C-alpha cells in the first residue's frame, strides 16, 4: 500500500507542476522526393538542426534522439516512412501539439525544401507552409531560414546557431544518423578536428565514449564544456551528472542534473534525479521524477526498470542496504 501511496502523491504533485505539454513540438526527418541517394542524410540533418534550434529557443519539444529511441522501443526502422495521418497519430501519442514535417529535392542547382507545420491538438490545422532554396554548402543558412519561418507561427524568437564549416556540420550530422558506434566516433572526431569549438559535436562524442566505457576521456571533454552555451548543453550536463553519480559525488551530480533542467527539459535529467534520490533513500522524490520523465513517452523501459527497483528495494530495505555498493569520491585530477 505504501508503494501505491507514493505513486499517487507523485502523480498529483507532478501534474500540478508540469509545463504546457500540449505545446510541445515534434519534428520529423524530412523526406527526399528527388535526387541521388547520396543526399539521404540531408533530411535528418534539417530535422536535427531545427531540433537544436528549438532547444536554443526554449521550446518544449521531442528531440530527434528521443524520437529515435521511440523507434527502437517500438521495433521500427531507423527512419520509417510515415504518411501524415501516422505522423499525427504519433504526435498525439506523445502528447505534442505541433507537428513539423518537410520534403526536399536535391539536384545540381542545390536544395529545394518544403516545410509544413500543423496544430494537432484538436481539429487538424495547418499553421503554415514554406518553400526555401539553398546551395548544399549553405545548409546551415537554409536551416536558419526554416527556423525563422517556423518560429514565426510559434510566436517565438529564433536564435541562430553558431557558424561552423559546412564539412564539420555534415560530419556531425552523419555521426548523428549512423547506427555504427565506430563510424559515429570517426564522424564526431572529424567534426571537432574541423572546428575545435564545435561543442555540440564534443558533447555527442563524450556521450558515445561514456557508452563505450571510456569514462575518463568522456568526463574530461564534458568538464571542459560544462559552462559553455550550446544546443546540447543540457545533454552534456546530465551525462556528466551520471558520471559523477557513479563516482559517488552525489551532491555534484544533483547540481549538474538541476542545471541540465534549466537548460532544457529532458527525460534523461529526470531519470538521473530519480536514480540519485533513490540512492539517498528519498523514494517519494524519485517517484515524482519518474512520473515527469514518463510524460515524454520515450524512455519507457528505463523508467519501468527503475520504478521496479525502487519498489523491490522498498519491500526489502535491509537487503537493499546490505547489497548497496559504497562509492568513495574520486580524487580530482
């Protein structure tokens, strides 16, 4: 009964504190309708660049990474060819109010892009549609135009991305879309080599290195950029927070998670806080964070696993205390 009481309290508190989730934006990778297959990365590149623009602008949205996680969770291919009704259905499932989709054609003259935005909260309404052109070397400038188009109907102010060399941006995007960890590392390192100040690429490289168990190298990268301002700053902070938590530096980990949430709302930060609170035996607070994370709809397995662990440890507190590892803080190098 105590378990259900905690869950009920967490749900009530969370609903009162949640932002306007129905205002979240979902951007699908753009569909290529003409041109060579060698340009198939561009549609994802445009979506990722818009996604990062939404983060910079403080707009609640489903990130590209979260969308890919959902595809994996549901056993879908990496870039399913959803028709508009299916996209609307997925947007409704994720509790988003605005759906953004696009298509593009690639030829010797460059790119021709069509962008559409729909309000899907009730009756489907097209908020706007735009057509933009650019040379392939001007992909970031094209994204800037599309971002200004979209933010105009959202009633927000678009913040342009920092300028990076076109080859660095292409390498970064290729790293984002490939499923091969070895290639990801190659692409991210190339992007950083081409632009040493490319903090988004550094962040993604560090996240990848952490997943490969190369913790020290990942921590060094994240520590160096933790006070920088860039689109993926929230991800850098939550990843560094995870590392500090594993090192037993719980208060530092908590501050990093909270800083991450100030940068952008994300399920990763709420799950990280839930793990931290559970380690501190603050299970009501942990459950509250899981309820918030659950609203994103993209980390179901991780959330359920942690909730089950909290429940099991609460039912057998002596065993949980007896098996918990004692983590001593690492000495700072």
